[in-house]
């Protein structure tokens, strides 16, 4: 991620807060440093968060509909909403990307607000965590889709392989 686009003082605050909790919740680290989550992602170790264009929204979404049950998280200042289910196929209409199907995950996404998509592969509370973040222009995640874990808390192998393959396909070298 390109940290040069941010203010050096903000970048240093993000680095300092991340150093205190390198495997903590990105939004909490950002709040502590008074920066955006995107600024925290930008100072993660090389390769831990890589960006692709929002133009890839549909192909990424389409690929993830084949992953089986995932964990979708919407994290705001007021709620961390976690929903497990498969991502339904979506369709565009009336200015929204509409997702409905036989899944607890459903609703309407303002796709045009997606400014970039980040593939995040980092430690979280002592374990590897892999997720796809759909970022808005304010530097916040609209929502995140996580590779799920098994009963022993290990990442599901098939989903991890799909995540890694999609990241390799979608992220320019």
C-alpha cells in the first residue's frame, strides 16, 4: 500500500499504535492513533495488506460466492456485526449492488463508494487471519469478508487456497 499519500505525522502515529498492538483490531489501532484503518493497513509489514482497484469488485465478489460459508464483518464505531453464510450472487439495480439468496447475508451495497479492495493477511490475536476488505474513499472498510476457521481455530484450507489464488490474480505485481 502506498503510504506516501498520507501525512508523515499521521503515518508515524499509525506506526506507533501498530507497534503497541501489532495483532490487534485495525479499527481500534486506528482510533488510538487518530488515523483511518486504511492508514493502519498501509503501515503493516510488506505484503500483509495489498490493494487492488475497485474495478475488480464484481470479479472478486463472484469468486467469493464459491467459497462456501464465510464470515462477513461490518465494523462501525457503534457495532461490529458478524454474519456467517455464503455470499449470494449479486445484481445491480436502482443504484445498488443487491445481494439476496438462501443465506443470512443479504442487503444492498453502494458499490460506487468502494474506492479500493485490500487483501489482508496478518496476525490477529496470535493467529493468522485472512480477509478481503472493501474500502471506501474515507479510508474505512465498508465490509470485510474473512476466511473462516475450523473447530480447532485453524483457517479452512480450501478457503485459504481460494483467498491466496484470488489475491495473486487480482493484485498487480
